[in-house]
């Protein structure tokens, strides 16, 4: 009996996906609900579980193919062994290749593979190798470090021996199932001369007169330079210790093509820098997380008609209520009562009245959300992330505070999954924790609104004809003017202000 594996429902307004990774190959045994493959859409990453136990008979949609909803991905043979697949001999031959390529060192060799990178993470960049070819390694000793768009992952040695080969050098982008290196299990491998020429090849690879005779350029960069007909001294390396990477070659070629005169330096990506200044500069490659942040923020500015409107709120009532009940709240719920739960509740209240701020544009359609998935921007040592609290409009103050505390801790530890940072409909950004008095937040696409919170500061205010010192906070709402008019934006801010200055309105839905 054969069971079909089809593309699951991908979400609202998502009609197609790309097959990113297959975790199984034809002939492999699978269990019910075991993950077979991963699909990528323009919004989320979806894992496809096995609908039945048996053997993966064949794969219909290979990695890289674009498929529609309910398209056939694979077939599972239940009960007996799978029928011989045309891909099976290839898979077997491929599985035998590493053993044939492993250097003979008088002992068994062990492949060093990319470890589990976390849910929905499909690739990483090799940032640093702590060992060189020919070095002795002990079991669990750190060999290299990988960077993903969320976290850094250290790769330990699966066995003791000698590092016989580095398959993925620094700067290489690898997928979740790639081989990084080969460890020779025999101690004699230390005296084996085979790896030596590879280690000594670095000086020859470096261009003369560059002062980097001990730095080997990336193999992909060497190939790209040969194809473009340029030498390494025409390229500015951005890799570790000035190493030339493939992207550096592409930039140099583009600069040469757009240069107005032949005298313009082809490798100059920026204005000339004085020698004295250059000696005091430090060039560090952007992490994958920082590159993702930069790309998304710039996309937001390029696509949305972004506008910001401001208001101010007297935080006195919220502060008094918090001071009165914070001890009892902590004792009963086991979490501190902060300001974020008040702002979350106030925004959910306002979004019901002004639903376009909680909507998004999809082509020529406006998609209104009858729920609030609240994104809460959080600063981490590696950059800004926005974990999402789902169905915040249906949560209590205590549930919101617990969710914010838990997501914040996971964000700081780099343990958030991609799924936890997707699907938000509106975002809160609290710059006040860093002392910001006023700012204009940037939209988190495809959302249409983000509220910036700021520092609470005592200011003189005219109340009832008298000048009174009150704890005031500036609020800034950035919104997409394509679907949110000025009236809607101002109304939203006024409703948030009213709810915070009189929290009783939240209880009565006023």
C-alpha cells in the first residue's frame, strides 16, 4: 500500500513554496509524524511530517523545486520494503564516496558533519576554524564555529585523532547536512605526509607583496578571480585576516564595470582612506543576523509609504496601579507586573477600533486580521529580534507578562526559533529602557504599524489651570500610509493614550 505525501496548508494567502531540504532519501525507513522535508515560503518555513510509517519509496519534488498547495511531494510504501527507486543507486554511490575519498592513515576516518542548527534553520556560514589540517584533536574538542542568522554554533570533534581534511573552509556557506571535515582515527596520521602539502599551499595562494603570505583565499574566490581575469591584489578581502571571499570578487568586478575611467581603482568600494587612518581601522564581516536585519529594514523603507505620528501619555495612573498591586501580582502569578502588559492590552484595545493598523497589503488586497499576534522588539548581544506573542488580545495581564519574560530570556540566549519570530500583526518597540526620549521606529514588514515607547520623564504639565509635574512618555506610531490614513493613526494613538491614563477603560472595553 502506498501513501502520498502532499504539500500541507501553507497559511493565509500563501499559494506556493520551495522545497528547501529533504531529511530522508528513497529507501529510508520513516515513522509516523517523523519530519520528511522542509518547505520555504515568503513568510514562513513549514516542516512536512510523514503521514504514515513505512519506507520512502520515491521523491517527486526535489530540493529547489517550487510546488503549489496540495502538490505531491513523495510516496511512502507501507509494510514491506520500497520498490527499487531510480534514485537509490545514486544515493548508495554517494554514500560510499566519503569513505573512498578519506585519506589513508592506517585507521578509520570519521566525518565531521554540521550539527543540528535549530528549527527552521537550513544553512550556516563557517566563521572560524580552531584547528588546522594535521593537528591532533581530542573527542569533544572544539573544531570550528558556525554562524546562522540567529545564533553561533560550536562544532565539537566526534572522535579523537588527527584532522586530515577541511572540506568547508572559513567563509563557506553550508546546509544542515553538509560535511565539514574528516578526522583520521589513527595517531600515525600525525606523521602522515599526505595533508602537509595542503597546509603549505597557503603561502602560494596569497598574492605577492600583499603582506598576507600566510592567508589562503577562499577556493570559490580563486575560481571567480580566474573566471573574471583579475588578480587577488585587485580585490579587497573582507574575510578573516584579509582573506578574499567570493562576494569580494563580485564587488570588485562590479566596481570595475561601473568605473568611469580606467584610472579609477577597480577594487575601491568606498572613498579612499589615509594610510594612517587605515592602520587604525578594523574590518569585521557582518554576522548573518545583522545582514538579515539590515536587509529587512531597508526593504521596509523601500516598499512602505512610512509615516510617523506622535502623542504623549501621562503614566501616573499606570504607575500608581502597578505600585499598588505589584507585590500581590508577583505572589499570585509568579511574575513581575511590568509596563509592557499595559501597553499590549491598550494596543489590542485600540486595534479593534482601527483594524487597518493591524492589517497588511497582499498585492492589491488588504488582509484584515481578526486577531492580534503582538511582536515585542528585544535587543540581544547579537542584534535586534522580534519574538511574537500569539493571540495577545485573548490573554490576561499575567499571561502576557509570562510570555514576554519567557520570550525575552530565549532571545538573549539565542534559542528563539524562526516560527517564534514570524506571523506578527503589530509590533511594540520599547526604546525607553535604553533612555530614548523620542524616536521614529521602522515598520516590521509586512505589518502596517509599530508603536515606539520611550523614557518616562517628569515634565511640567498644565492641568486644571495649574502647572503640575507629571511622569510623561512620548509615543510614536509609525504606519504604512498606503492603507492607514492620518485619521486612523491619530485615533489609534488617542485610544492608547486614553487606556493608559485611565486603565479602568480596559476593563469596561471603552
